[in-house]
């Protein structure tokens, strides 16, 4: 059976293949090979530009330019060639080394110096920088733009419904009113914080040899400042340099990255569940799309599938991301191989998150607010005004304020006239009475509208 979107085991490459196409060039096997070739080629260029390496001092500019082209122009056919070589070497990084050497045959200047490809490197020097480049590209080109789009959409909704009153529910019970915009603003603020946390992570790498001490480097060229060379090379890739490693870069930043993504997902799971509930309550109406089926047996239904799909994929992504954050920083002694297969699944976790974010976008774009339903709930719960009434009573020293309102409202439905009659009988200043008498559940919203408008 040939591999296709119909035969793929993972839904990332099957059912949802079109939804994570932006991540495929980054996290696929092609993406990893592309990054490895870039690191190998650019490391050779860095060596050639180091004055202390006498053998490479006279490499001409056009030969250096060839390295730039090798790094930048990696095709799927090139990746396939690397995979074919790997069938013989049974070593993926060695296959990349041989590929780069073969491409140097295009320049006579490189023929005497091909052994400087992969010079003083362990495989992990190439791998850690490759994954760092992949994660950096995913963050800047795909993840942050998508999070920014979600935050923008939430801000727009918060502003549009800043003054739309809504009954809160604490412990699932009717509670002090808010506005729909303010509740959406809460999510926008939280998601922005997680987005900024992801953006602030320093993605780091190392190229310091078999156990992190430049052992072979120093033996070959004792006079070269290898730390300076390595730092400059890593920074030229747009990465931070980690000076203290074993054979592997310890993955602490990777754990932070995964944890930040999981933090964003936690906020969005919370949002999905709240919005699902608002659909159930009738606060949100979902737009009907011609031809769509909500239920195989109940024709009337329009299910909140986008929020449900998002929640499910967020859960899968977060389970993997939390595992990565816990596992990757741990390695026996100077290196074990348990991180290798785990790192190959980073793209799977990130893809599930990205699929979820796209589903959530779709869900947000399909909802309309039923303001009449929101107002109906508020007008059915006048007992919500027990809080401001007893608070004003406390201000003016009315004894047993809380207890009086508890007796009047707890476990009971109270309408507007009965509450106003209670207020009229209170020993309060006239201005305070007028303020309380003017209140209704839909106007008792505090600073919610202002807060929503300012997000």
C-alpha cells in the first residue's frame, strides 16, 4: 500500500494534512535534511574564514559562494539522494556529510579540502543546530503569526462586545454580571502573555565536539580560539550559543519552548470549553453552512465541532509537549540516544497545536452573539443584585447586611419589584437608595466595558 493522505497512520499526514502544510517543509524528513545540509555547509564556510586554519586560507570567493548555494538550495531530490546514501551508511548525518562533499566537486578549489566537511564535529553538533533552526523557523514563520492572528481576533471580539452584558457563572451558578467583551478580553490578555513567553525564549546551540570541550579541535589547531569561532558561527545562524554542554546541547530551551506552547494551549482549551458552553446556553449561535450535516440522525443540529476539534487536538499536543519538556533535559552521563526519536516527534506535537489553532479560528468566525438570550438570562436572575445592595448597606453601617440579603435571596428567585421594595425599606441616605433602585442586572457590570475596550 503506497503512502498517501488516505493511508497515512498519523492524522497529521492524513486527515489533517492540508491544515498543517505550512509546517511540513520545516519538520518533515526533508526539513531535517535541509537544516543539516545548511549547518554542514555553513560550518565549512566558517572554518574557511578562520585565519588560524592555514589550509583553507586561499579558498576563493566563488568557492565560498558555492557553500551558500548548497545551504540555500536544497530540493526534495537532494533529500532523496541523502536518504539513498543513508541506506548504505546506516547513519543519517554521515549521509548528509557525503552529500555536501559530493556537491563540492563542482569547484576545483574544494577538491583538496573536502575532508574539512564535518571537521571536528560529532553528529550531535549538526543535529542540535538543525533542530534549533527548525524550531526557530517554525516559531517565526508559523506559530507566532498564527497566535498573533488569534489574539487579534479575540481583541476585535472583546472590543465589539465590550458593552454586551452577560451573566457570569461561578461554580456553575448565576453570579455577578460581566460583559461578553470582558470575558473574551481575559483570554486575549492571557494568550498574549503566553505568546510573549514563547517569543522570548533563546533558542540555543553548540558545536563543541564529542563531549563539549573542543578536544579534537584543540589538538588539530591549538592556536585557534575555538570558543570564539563556535560562538560567532552559532550566532550567524540566528541562534544563541550554549558554552556548557556534554555531547548534546541539554535541551533546556527546548523544554521551555514546549512548555510555553503548552501554556498557550491551556489558555485555548479553557476558551474552547467556555465557548462550547456559551453555544449550549444559546449565547452564541453558529452560522449554518449550506451542505453541512450536524448529526447523522438529528437533522436540526449544528454542533460546535470546531471548538471540540480544537480542544481534542490541543489535548494531544499538550500531552506530547509536557512529555518533551520533562524528558528532553534528562540524559545519562555525557549522552544517551533516548532524545533522538523524541526530537523527531516535535513536529507532530506542534502540528496538532497548529491544527487546533486553525479549528479555533474557524469556530470564532462562525459564531454570532444572541444578545436577546444574554439579556433574558440576566432578567431572570435579579437576585444577582444582592451583592451590591449588601455592600452599600455595609458602607452605611446597616447591621447584618449580608444576613438580610441571604435571607431574602439564597436559593430563591427574586424579581425586580420585590428587590426594590426591600431597598425602599432600608435606612440608607436618599442618594444611595436612588443608586440602588436604578440598578438592574444588565447595568451592574462594574468596569467590565472599560476593561474590554482597553485590551
